[in-house]
């Protein structure tokens, strides 16, 4: 049984930092793609950052580039999203996601999902 378990969400003021972690169980972590999506109320789920678990190649959305960093630890089957200089517009439910082989922009292409962790940034 595949499980992705997120942790690390919370509430911070603008300019603050949070670190999200996702641990994968029952899933062949590499080679594949792991990453983070987010969904704010009334908006579509969007890709924030993804990483190829084999090569380590990353994608980071323009809206968070320079502030968010994604990394992985294949031995621990963990993907981490370091979020710095958070802004109110980063407020959303953040989901960990995984899929086989290459990464994709479309959330529907991902096979596995966590339950989500809430990030709230106040001004």
C-alpha cells in the first residue's frame, strides 16, 4: 500500500520560513518524480516544485523561485520543500505527490498523493 505522509505545515507571518517533508512508503521511490503541489480556495491545484529522484533534476515554479528549494533523500524516501520569505499568496493546502518516470506539470498525471498540509501566511 502506497502512502505519502506530509508534515511541517503551519501558520507564519510574511517573511517567515517553513519546511515541509514528505515520507514515501510502499512506493519505489527511484527512479521517478516527487514533488509538491498546492491548492488555494477557489483555485486549481498547481505545481510548486518537483524533483527527479534519480538524477536530482528540479523544477520550481516562477512564483516561488528564489524562495523555495526542493530536495530529496532517496535512502530515507523523503522529499523536502524549504520555504523562505513566505508571502500571503503562498497560503494554500500543500500536497506531496509522486509518479513514475518523468515529472509533469499536470496534477492529474501523478499516481500518488498525500492528504495535504496547510500553510497559512499572514501579512
